[in-house]
């Protein structure tokens, strides 16, 4: 399978919070998109890894992605080592996404920062012929996605571009509702966290509204690109 976009998150629900609407918009446009979670989120205060697996599967179905996989790297310990880099390289070479999206390098959660470095190194090294990998017993060919973009989590940055997601924002809301263990639930007896507070999802929606307002849209999701982003024409831009 050759993908258009592979979205990578440190934990189940990371991708949804940051760019679920963008994924929904890509799928709606006929693009092949998949999600890769690096950990099972087993250190999360609420829920369990088995429950979060079920929630992630429900969200993936709502978003309509091609597949969702989990590398089962230990939560809280996303090491940038040869084993983990190789596993991400194998995924990139197998599904060959044109674009890969993953966390920005400056983040509140150390796992998010480590995920950035792990994905960044795998993205580059996947294109080197002399780094051998195998899949189903066969040697893989080198492959490097053409572009990698970073999505926003807790810390904000000046975006390189903002995707107008107004027409699919309801899908993001539905996908996030899949993660019942993580977000506001007045009936839960578990300890409250940043994510489970009543205001958290409201703050995500408010931020998406803010970035949407910057491009004269109801909702927008911001992304950062290290490299310049080219366009075909002035008229390719939203005005």
C-alpha cells in the first residue's frame, strides 16, 4: 500500500487532538491516510492500554483512515535508539507516504519531543540505501517521504500554513468523543488530569477557531514546515 499521508503520534489521541480534522478532510478528498501511534499510552492517569486501544480503533473508523498501527514503544520512554528508528523506517518504507506529519520539537510532554526526534531521524535515514531493513522476509528499498510537517500540541508556534477544516470539524469532534477515558466525564472516579478537565476540549475548539479566524474560516489546524512550502499560483491560496 502506498499512502498519501502518514500521521504519527506519541500516544493514542495525540493525532486526533492536533489534526483529526485535517485527516478527515484528506480522506474526504480521496487521499489514503493512516495513523501510527508510538506507544499504547499505558502511563496515562486514566484508562488502560486495552481501553485506549479500543478508543483509538473507534476514532480511526470515524476518520476513515486506511489503518492504524501501534509500535508499542514504552510510554514515557520513547528512546531515539537504533531499534526504534529501524521500526519507524520499516513502516515508512512499507507504506511509502508522500507526506508524514508528527509533533513539533518544542513541547510540554517529553514524549512528544522525543517523538519528533525519532520521526525526524527515521524520515531522513529511511532514504539511505546502506541502512538495510526487511519486511516479510524481503529486503526493502530506500524511501524518504517528500515532505514532513509538524502539528501543534500544547505549545503554540507561528504556523507555516493553516488548513481550513470548517467543513469537516464535526468529524474531529466525533473522533475525540471516542476517547471517553481521557476527556471530561462527570461520572468518572479516576483522578482528574489536564485532559479530563471540563475546559480542555473547549480550549482545543477555541484554538481551532482562533487559527481559523486568521484565514477567514470557522476552524483551522496549524502546521509548521522547516522547509519553504511551494505553491503553483497565488490563486492556490485561500483568500
